[in-house]
C-alpha cells in the first residue's frame, strides 16, 4: 500500500472503530494513530496475576497485545476497500488462552521449535528439558515464554509507536542453563509495518531461538481455510524431518516437491500430495532454509496474498530459517475470537527462526549464546 493510502486509512481509523466492532473481541483496538498505546484489564491468571491488553494503532494497522505470552490478540488490517478485519487467530478471553491455545499469537522461547529428546549437550554438559511434544521438547517446554507474564512498557518514538516487553528467564528454568534477560520490541511504524526486535543476554552459556507464533488468515480469522492464499518463500532448500518432526540434518532441494514456493502458489495447491514429508506434518510444518542466510538487516523472504480481500503481507528477517506451518493440528475442537470454530488449515504460521534442533546439529547455524554476547533478531511484517 502506498504511504498516502495508509495515511488516509490511519486518519479515518479513529472514526472507523465501529467497522472493527464485529470482528474484534472488544471494541478497543483503535487507539488514535501515532498515539501512546492504551492499557486495559484483560483477565486474571489462577494465581491472581493481572493480565493486561494493550492496544496500539499506526499507519492504518491496529494491534492488541497481551502481557501474558506477549500474545498478539488481534491484528486488524484494511482490505482493498478500507474495511478492517482481524487477520490473526486467537480468543476473546484469557481462560481460553491458558487452557486451549496452540501458541496463538505468542512469543516463543527460550527455544522455538523442537529439540530432539528434549536434550542437548553444551560445553560438555548434558541438559534435559521437559518433553511436551511426543518424545521432544517444543517451543521452550511446558511453561515456555508463551505462558509467562511479560513486563510491558509503551513507547512513542518519532513516527513509531510500540511496546517494549521484558522477561527474565531464571537460570535452570525449563531445564535451560543461564539466566536469560529478554527484551522484545513490537513497533508499528508510521507506514503501518509491524516490526519485532528481539534481544537477549545470558549469565551462562545457553541456547536461544526466539520467534512469534501468529496464525494468519488474511481474509479474517474464522472465515474458513487459508488454502487460496498465494505464498512465495525465497528458499531453494528445506530441512526434511523424521516422523516426530525433527530434522534429519539434510538440506534438501524444494525443486519437484510440494515445498517449492519459489514462485507464488496457493497454500492448498500441493497440500494433498502424498509426499512422505507432507504425511509426517499432516500438511506443511517444515523449516525452510532461506536463500539469503543470516543477515545483519532484515531481507525480504515472503510474500503472501489473499485474493478476495486483496490483502498482502511481506516478511523480512535477519534469521536464516522460516517454519511454515499450515495450521494442520487445528481440529475443530474449539471456537476462536469471533465465535467461529477453527478447523484444519484455518490459519498459517510463518515463524522466522534458526533451524529446529540446532543444538544437536553442529552443521546448522549456531544458536549458542554466551555471556557478554547479545542475541539479536529482527522481523518486519509489512501490509498492503
Ligand atoms: C509449531 C509446530 C507445529 C505445531 C504448532 C502448534 O508451529 O511446528 O508442529 O506444534 O507449533 O500447534
């Protein structure tokens, strides 16, 4: 979208709050553009801890974020005609996030994706993590960063508005060595981009792989499956997995497989091809080896376009990998934010990351962080 069109939409966003009312949980995700994010009460955890919901808006993009898990509870974007919809799957209440959520919208850590057998060796010491995904540890274990209450501070900086989220993960938490101080900035730029900057430091050598687990449906959450979305991923290789979704270590070519998204194609195009890797994932649930590799500044890696609404999202990242998950394990067993049931393929995740199980694959880019170093990762989502 051109700057002028986004500026126009931003200018109308305050009066357009009603447009979003039927699509978002509470009628509040329309803080005035460029203004300081607003805080409201969202709920209480079983132990009494208060959870806040922050709303922010800029450049035509509106977002609501929970202090619990750093969860993006709603992400509202205009379509070609300026009509807003919430394009992220989630819930309208805290209880469902706690009891049901398959990481909807959440910040993931200390290690995003799987670690085989929940174990790895670092500097000669073996560590054991909780197993929460068959024989493996997934997304930081049973109480990962997605289930922690983050300290949240709003900021306004020039044309940008945003939230700084902080969490200190104790030495030994979920089996990981070292106290890890994590800072994540969610920024909505004046042009309506959503930028995520991750930073972390540690007191002892550890492994880190942070990501965001938003489930997108650019036609609007609860509107059906995402198979018509046209997806392009700049990756000529991917990491094939075993039956428990652990990489074999091979970097295999996507050419001639359902994993070839080098030219834009509908997400559903090859999802029913009887390829052994598709069967393992019950669809696509794989890490793509981004052609650009690790970069100091975010490089474009993804374009995804939803033809009916005309919405387009681009993703740029500094990371070397991307987990594309086609919402395979959504099974119709619960309803989401707008009260519609989520079924298989009703949302997709594009998780920028280092490769899964890197601590057990010395040939993969390292995920080790040592005292004195700073972990840095940036991902930018832009919308049109
Ligand atoms: C990740 C995994 C998937 C699945 C989802 C949550 O994306 O790769 O296999 O576990 O999280 O359901």
